C-alpha cells in the first residue's frame, strides 16, 4: 500500500472502534497500524493521540477529530 492508502486504512480501523465506543482499541489500532508503514511510523498524530489518551483528555469526539485530521 502507498502512504495514502495505508493512512486511510489505519483511520478506518480506528474509526470503527470509535463507532463502537471503544476509545482504547481505537488508539491501539491507529498507533499500531501507523507504525507498520515506513512513511507513517513517526507521524506526529500518533503522539498527539497517545498523549491525549494517557492524559485522560480524550473523548470520542476529540479522538475522531485527531484521527481524521491526520494527513
């Protein structure tokens, strides 16, 4: 997969978990999937999402925004 395809795939999997109400799995899925692609493994969106999650500042709406805003 190229970068754009991989990013779309990672987002769709994470958003699936958010739609199920599972923020933990959305973060785990997105982080894991992004790190599987050479051009995305150091994407700043990974750190932003993880820091918000660890800081307990993450709700479904904010998680969705962080994920969707990754490009």
